[in-house]
C-alpha cells in the first residue's frame, strides 16, 4: 500500500509519513489531555478514519489472515521448543523480542531438514 492510497483527510491532518502521523497523534494527546488522555476532535476523526480504512483494506484481507495463521503456527512451535528449557514466561519474553526474520530462521532450524 502506498501513501497515496490512504484517506486524504487523514493524511492532511496527520501527515504523509508514519513518523509525521505518530508525531501528530502524540502532539494532540499532549495538548489535549489533562485527567483523561484524548485527541482534539479533528485528530480523533482523522485517526478513526485511518483506522477504519486500515481494517477494511489491510487487516481483514484474506491474504493477511492466511499469513497470520502461519505466523501463529511458527510462534506455537517456538514456544513448545523453548519451554523445554525455560519457564513459559521466559520463553514468551524471548519469543516476543524476536524479529520476524529471526523467528522464521529459528523455526527453519527446528523444523526444516537440511540438505545432505
């Protein structure tokens, strides 16, 4: 997905890059929060619109769900493996700190036969 495909109103209010959007959201929270954490109304609407767009176009797509199922399987295999030598909490913490690439490499080492 490209920046141009994002909702124009959200991009106008929040910015055209990830960094700009995060900065805009944080600045709105800082400027508008006292006892309750909140955005100003324009930022909230832009955030809500962008969030709805992302769920519709990205998060709920079938291709993504298929990959999520594969990722969950990789995590399950790694968790079963690491809990043989450490506590469940330690294994969960260790796995949660892995990058996607590192987790996949560990999975391959455990489950995919090497050519000989």
